[in-house]
C-alpha cells in the first residue's frame, strides 16, 4: 500500500507515454495498457486522504490528493484508457499517436488528482497541449481543426488561470482546502467561462464537433473521454455548492446538443454533438448542488465515459472497415458486422437511458433532482430553479432528442436498405474492448448498487436513490416511444434540414480572416517602424561621417530655416541658422517621436 500512497497514477501513464514514443509498436502499446490499468488499480485501492504536498513555482501546492471524487475519476480514466489502448493497437494506430494519447491520459489524471488550483491548471494546460498533438498527428484536415482546438483551449485555459490568480488574491492560497470553491466578485465568472470552453457551453462549444471527427478513429475514443469530463470535475471544484445559471446552462446544453446531433450526417460529428448534450446532464447536476444531484452528475460522468467510448469504438470500426463516414452511404450492416452492431446497440441503449442500462440510472437521479428542486438558494436570496419545472423539461426534451438521434444513427448505419458492401467485422482486440465496456454498461444498469458504491455520497444514494421505481421506468419507456415516433415521423424532414449551420460557420471564418487581418496589421506596422528606424540610423551614420555637408544640405530643406555659409577663420562650412518658433516645435516633436520608436524597438 505504501507504493499506492507515494506513486501518483499519472506518473505511470506518463512514463508509458515516453516508452511508447520510442519503443516498437507492440512494446509501446503493451506498456500503455499496463500503465493505464495500473492507474485504475491504484485509484481504486489507494487510501482516502492520501496526499503529497510540495512546492510549485515557490507556492504551497498538493501534487496528489485522494478523495471520493478524484478516486472515481482516476478509476474510470485508467480503465477506459486501458480499453482505448487495446482498441488503438487493434486499429493500427502507430506508437507515436498512442504516446500522445497516453500523455493526454496522464495529464488528465494529474488534473483530477491535484489538491490545489495551481497544480490543476498546470496539468490542465498540459492536457490541452497533449490532446492537440494527438489531433495533429493524423495530418490532413486534422491539422486545421487541431489549430482551432488549440486556440479555443488556449483562450479557455487563460481564463481559468486568470481566475486562479484572482482566487489567490482573495484567499491567499491555491489549496482547495482554504476555500469552498472559487470566491470573490470576478473569479467565479472567469472560472465558469474558462471551464465552460472545456465542457462545451453553448457558444463556446464549436471546437468539439469540429475536432473529434477529424483524427484517427482511435484518437477519437481518447478525445471523447478526457477533456470534457475533466472540465466537469473542475466545475464541481469551483462550485461545490452549485449555481443556478450553471444548472440552466446544463439543461440548455442537453437540448442543444441533441437537436444539432439530429441534423448531422457525419457519424462522428453526430456523436460529438451528443457529448455536449450528455455533459449538459452532468453540468445540471453540478448546478443543482444537492448531494444526490452531485452524486448523479458524477455517476453520469462515469457512465458516459463507458457508453460514449463504446459508441466511438463501434462507429470507428464501421469507418475502419468501410472507409465511409457519411450515414447515408451505408446501411444494412447488422448482417455483416454483428459484433459491432451489438456493441452499438448496448451503447445506444445506455446513452438513451433505456431501463436496464447504466445511463438510465444516473440520468434518472439528475432528472429527479431537477424535478424536486423548485427553489435554489444563493446566500440569503431564493431564486426559482425553473419554476414550473423548466429545468426538468429541458432535461426531458434532451432525453427525447437522444433517443431520436441514436435511432437515426442506428437506422441508417445498420438497418436502412440492403448492405451494398460486405466489410469484415471488428478485429479481435476491437471486439474485446467493445464487449468489455458494453458488458459494464449493462452490469451497472442491472445492479445500480455496484455503481453507487463507487460514487461520492454513497450512503445518501443507497438510502434515497431508487432508479427502478414505477414512475421512473415508465418515464424511460415514454421517452423511448416518443423518440421512435418522433424520428420516423420526422425522418424525411430531418433529412432536408441538414443544411442548418452551427455558429462555427460564422466563428471559424471570422477568426481566420480577422486573425489574418490582425497579424497583417501588426506586422505591417512594425515593418513601417523598422523602416523609419533604419532610415534614421542610416542618416545619423551619414551625418556623422560628413557633418558639415549634411547639416548645411538638411538645413536648406527644413521649413522656416534660413541657412548661409560663412567663412570661419578662412574655412567655409560654418552655418548661421535662424529658426522660427514653429520649426523648433516641429524638430522637437520629430526627435521625441523617433526616440520613442527606437525605445519600443
């Protein structure tokens, strides 16, 4: 147990990343699998309260801190990392790509096990770097989307860092234990927006569906897990008692993500929009802030990582075997790819909240808490949390949209028409990864007590959370029926609405052309200043070489100056200058301007 207390899980994974970068492909993937599995084991068995204090940049920090929340994140991050490494190896990902992925996993683990804001933001920024490298490795269109990804997370990370600095000013410490969440008049807003980039707040979300469909299929499995879920974890650390507007944003994300997913024809883009929708349920739970809502939010984090990784794996196999990413170009694949179809079916049932699968359990807790919480208290002021159940209705509508989206995806990929191609099914390693994760989706749905034992506030969950009540099961069935009816009644209409754009149609060109214009303006301005400085310096050198000649010539050209050469001791060249007041001012301003330009350079 001493090793578990002294070796943070991210150390193992980052060491494996270094090995994978230089070792043969099989050795690198083997090291990655063992390291991520080891991270899950350490997270499960390490003693609660374990921490490693240290100094970072001269400040008191905690590199490694274990509690119920960080333990849960470390457990699922490590487990799904091992499954993703096995899937990557079977999907022919090369060693350098998996090295970048392992760096991404390791820095994410570092962020969730941090015991202070400074350490968290340190790993947060490294997480953005490693994930960008993972996207860029694939080349092609992933280079441009990766650049936009990096820009978005650079901005978000800067806001988080600004909030952390403001927090230090207010509290005098970076440690989580020194304050209940983020305090002060400015830091909470900066933190919410900065983290909002990572979790996909509406308007800050465009990087997500833009990036995740572009790299290697195995890279998408890693990407769908770590960034947004680390963001949810950070949102809890920032607002452990919840916040009204965060809850409402979560509800809006649930509806927005599902609605945009319904309009997509690119398989992975559809799945990417549903990350926004499902993260909305987590953010809503964090925003509600009760013990059960928070536990439900983290339960949904755990469950979502399982079924979303499973869905990206299953759709990834379809793309891997067919080379097709458009849902309208395939169909009837359930006959020729039965293992992949079963994996998809389990993932789709779990994300839709079908009773008997894990998504139903955690989603029901969050929805029930939204239904029961009619008053949200901030300090001494009570505000209506969706008077007339607005938040509850948002989550319900998001649930119907989820059913419709995955009926659509499954219908077009596996059922629509006859199979015009006969691709092979998943490879052995892909099948093992998918069926293992799919089995857990079913197991945690059938035995919710096993899930509750892993979550924070276990006692409250076991005593008060009852997902299989008649009302909740009926609610799940009604949502499913509404989803079926809604999709098949609107199928042709939805097919005609795929042209509806997201705001990235405006944001991306605006950033590109605006950025280019700004760069040109800055570079041209400095080029002009550089030319002036060079001209002034060259002139000064010429004058220094022959001062009499250039002083007389220049004086003749200045406005308001009369110059006359007079003999001085028999030698010509001495000047008698009579300068007007206006000319004096002109000369002084010119000298000051050139001096300032030189100083700036």
